[in-house]
C-alpha cells in the first residue's frame, strides 16, 4: 500500500488516499473534533473495503467494489495517519479513536476483527477506543457475536462503540436507501442489547436526516430499549450519489433547528439524543463520507 495524496486542513481533518499494488484505491481520514484538541481526542477513520458492494444511495463508497481490505491494510491506514500527525509514530492523545466506518461495510469483512486485535497490540501504551458502524446486513449477527468476544478481551469498560445506521423506520424506504438484506429491527434490538455489558457505551442508532424520509420515534421505541440504545442524528453529507438520487439533507448550516422536532420526539420516547453535525468545513474537505475518492476520480 502506498500513500498517493493527502489534503484538507491539518488543524481539522485530512483525507488520505492510498493505492495497493493492484491499483485499488481507498481513502482514510484523520481528524479532531473541536472544541477538543488533538491532545484530548484524535480520530482516525479507516476503510474496510475498496469501494463497497452495498451501494447505499447516500454514500459515494458504493458502486465500485474491488474487494476487501486485509488486516494489514487496515492497520497500515492507522499507522500511516499516526506517522503523518505525530513525529515519533506514537499517538500522543488522551483518546485515540479508530472508527471502522469509511469505505466498506465492516460486518462483511471478518478481518476487521483481526485488525481490532492488532490495533490494541500495536499501541499498548495508548488509550485506544474503537467503533464499528454497520447497516446491519443479515450476516452481521454472526460478525457481532465474534465482535463481542474481541470487545470483551481488548476494549472493555466503555472503549468500544457499536453503531447501526438505520436512517428510516419505513422498511421499504430503508431498503431503497441501503439495498442489502438487513436484520429486522427486532433482531437488531436483540443483537444490540446482547452486545452490551455493564459499563459499556450504549449502542448507537444513527439516522441521517433527509427531507421526506420517514422516521417515526414511536416505531423505534417499540423495538429498541433506551436502556441499551441512544439516538444519533446527523446531516446527509453532500455526496454525488445522494445528489443523483435526489436526496436533500434536512439540516445544514444555519438550519440545524430542523432537527429539533426529531430530538423532542425521541426524547419523549425516553431516548438520549445526540445531534452530531461536525464541522461544515469537512464537506469542503470531503472528510465526512465516501466523497473524496469519487472527487479525485472525476478530475
Ligand atoms: S454507507 Fe456503508 S454500507 Fe452503505 S455503501 Fe457506504 S460504506 Fe457501504
């Protein structure tokens, strides 16, 4: 694997593109989350696949799937990001978070489990946190069972975050947005609740807020227990695929209040709600989603 470009704002987020010996490309990101400094929290977001076979309507990673990234390829992305940002190859930060959430559906790549173990072994002196974000394909039940074993051994006591990306409570709409057979809400609720141990973070249910896409907090409550799940609301990132599919974000700069009715409705159902907007500059940088590779391919 070799790094072929890095761009962005080193004080906020950088998107890196790498290519393997077969010419397959992936992107990975390193970023901070203001107001926290890099010394307080530093995030690396790695790709688990070259492209993605799922092809979600809102994500530019889909459409051009060229295979899975192996364990070494995932660890290489982390190592490379550390090398770019810290002189001695050791991340000096109170919270070093690695998210398996860039290009690729992690639950379709078993080697993510080995990469999670490798990550802990590679940075034994550092406070490593990890997260896996999945749309919940049917096969993810077995993956999450094994993930739980890795979490118990290497990321106990709140160092691990599991996220299900749901986006709509209308099943037909959901399968249009994420065109793969997924776990039912009931199955997801069972898998998620079973994943948690005392002291663990709650499992996140992510909804990106899109104009006209139905989200019913009562339906969510019918299946998911607020004791085990929290709600994360995010904007729709300005990807090419979202634009082609005619999807428009409900919240954007100076229009964040559009999320308030959802926040209130989820809170009424007993959920904790996190509105995660990030920095709008990241849209320009392309560090929010699978935007960047498409952008450089179009040049
Ligand atoms: S959102 Fe995730 S699962 Fe869907 S196409 Fe993008 S990378 Fe794949």
